C-alpha cells in the first residue's frame, strides 16, 4: 500500500497535473490539499488538453477526487469546472467529487481586494493571480472566513456575511478606492451555488481515513511550488498557503504517518510567473528559446513565464523541506537543441559561495549564480520511452540531477501527453519499466 504526495520543487508549473494524471491510474483517491484556483494543472490525453484549477487531476482517470480543507474554493469556478468536465462526457457527481466542509469560500470581496491591493502596490506588487487567494486565507487566519459548512446553511451564511461586510466595504471604499459590494446581490448569487454544491460537501477527513483503513491508495496533489510556500518560499513573493509536502496531512485531515512517499516534480529548467527574485533567470536568446519551445505561458492567467537554468540551490532546498523520496523530471524535451546547458550549483555573494537558500530577499536579489556546464543534445527525445535510448548527454544531465538532489528519478517526462513519459519506477509499485 502506498500513499504518495506530489509537490512542485520550484516556483510552480513544473508539470504536476501531468504526473498526477499519470499516477492516478494506480491510486483509488486523489486529494488536493492547499491553494485554490490560482493553480492551473494541465493534462493532455489523446491530444486533448484539460486544465484543472480546483478539481483534482485524478478526475480523467475516473478516481474519487477530494478537495481538502486546506483549499480555498471559488464556488463559481468550481461549478464551471464541473460543468465543463460533464460537457466532455466525464461523470462528476457527489459520489466521485467531494469537498471538505471545512474548506474556505472565496467571496467576491476577496477577489476585489486582491486586485485593488495589488494595483496600489505599484512596483512592489507580487503579481498575484487576482483570484482572491491571499485575502481568503487572511480571513481564515483572522477567523472571519466562511467555510463550506457555513456557506451551505443559508441562515449561517447570511449572518456571517452581514457581520463581515461592513469591514470589507470600509476597506474597499476608504482604503482601496473601489466600489462596495452588496449583501443581497451576493446572497442571491451564492445561494444558487450553495444549492448545487451542498451534496458534494462532506467530512472528507473521515472519508480519507476510512479509505486508508481499507488499504486504498491515496495520491495527494500539491499546487504551486516549494518556493512559493508562505513559510519557506521567497517571502513576500509567495502564495498564501504551505505548499510543502507536510501540508498534505494538515490540508486533508489525516495524520502524517499515512504518507509513504513524496515525489518532487522538477522541471528540467526553471520558470517563475509573477514578481520576485529568480537568480538563474535568462533575459536573453536562450531564455526566449526555452519560453517559446516550452510554451511557457501561465495556465491560469496566460502570462508569459520567466525562464532560466536549473538551480541546485532551489532543488536541494526542496529536497530537504519536502523529504523527497523520488523525482519526476519534466519538460526534458524542451532543452533539446541547446549546445551547452548550465546548472547553478551555488550563489556567490560578497566573494563567498552560498549553498543554502538565503531567507533575506535583499541578499537573494544580490546573489550571482555559480554555474557548471554540461553538453546538451540536438535530438528530439519526445518519442523515447526508455532511459537507455536517451542520448548520452541527456542521461548525464539526469544523473547530475539525481546527484544534486540525492533522490532517485522515478519518472521522466518528454512531452505534454500522458503517454510521452518514461516510467523508471512507479511509486505505487504496481508497474516497473
Ligand atoms: P502544473 O501547474 O505543475 O500542473 O504545470 P502547468 O500545467 O501549469 O504547466 C506545465 C505545462 O507543460 C503544461 O502546458 C503541460 O502540458 C506541459 N508539459 C508537462 N510536461 C511536459 C513535458 O515533459 N514536455 C513538454 N514539452 N511539455 C510538458
Ligand atoms: P500551479 O499549481 C505558478 C504565483 C503568482 C504570484 C504568487 C502569488 O499551477 O503550479 P496568488 O494568486 O497565489 O496570491 O499569487 O504565486 N502563483 C503561481 N505560479 N504556478 C501556480 O500554481 C501559482 N499559483 C500562484 O503568479 O507570483
Ligand atoms: Mg500551473
């Protein structure tokens, strides 16, 4: 029996959706445990692309999908996602999609505050996705949030909304120079959502616990990436939740002992969307080449992703923070055609080499990457399905990543499609290539 957590090791968009979709075949249940619709997880099956924002990426494999208590949910977006999946012929019913009654609801004022607060920050803005994620987690922490269990009870919902709106409207009008929101309009809109979502709302901690007791295999799907973690990331240029593997337990209501493995998704280079330090960023032709070849546009906002070399400081940090037991390397095909590849093995600051990620953003911004070089490859590797058939230089690049992270590579992805994958070791142990 294996229960595996999938997390991003870098700044998000590592290809978690693809790997979760691939591994979901061997799981009984897929659980999202944090973040919200700031996430955009892409799956490509038989040439058809699906982008999930809230519904776990196990839905295409027709597994039980659970949205955990650690997730913040925009009900309108969740319903749109359900409708879109149903229109494609995929069953999405309370039997196969369940939402935690403790998950918090993203309200219209959260989105408005997110967008208006960013715009007044000017050059200091974080470059959020504008989906209301931060303000919703703020309300959760200050105990002003509305949980799903409150949302589906019209009386409680009305009461909670009336008590919070004066404060939200004060901030919107007086501080953010925005328009106030109206309680009656929100109640009317949200009551239609709550009626539809009530049957999906459950005590998911009990459901996952019972599945574990029966020996079912659970896949936990992280969103964002380790360096966007609220505690461990490049604060304040981070998201508002814990993205590291430890939160899989907290965000789904199970004990940490149930987790048997943690797979870190490593993009073969580095990308970042939004603002914040990025030591290996390439603002040159190579950066443009990777951006274009890798189609590096945000799956949620459509923004161009910043691109750069692989960064071992980032990867070592992720290995420690998540307790990685295995790796999935993605987008290796994108690096084909680059003569010399670089891997950052440390940062230089004031004549000294730093090997661990500095907490100070001032210091990190002043760090210069120290690179080692490796020969690249010219071949198109997207049709290769066995490691031994990869070019020698490609295998060397993979070996180096294993040495740096000190964890074995389980999966290598050479294209966006589910089948464009080399499985070296299946963490669910049922299939070994
Ligand atoms: P996530 O947020 O971690 O799930 O990643 P995204 O879906 O936001 O971004 C990853 C992008 O890369 C998507 O467009 C995927 O379809 C694509 N992708 C995933 N793996 C590969 C790969 O191995 N090669 C290529 N070329 N594209 C990939
Ligand atoms: P997936 O799950 C990449 C980034 C935003 C911004 C910062 C804060 O697809 O990997 P937020 O809206 O969360 O308050 O924005 O975090 N960000 C992501 N970047 N992938 C994501 O998700 C992201 N979710 C948030 O661009 O810099
Ligand atoms: Mg994404």
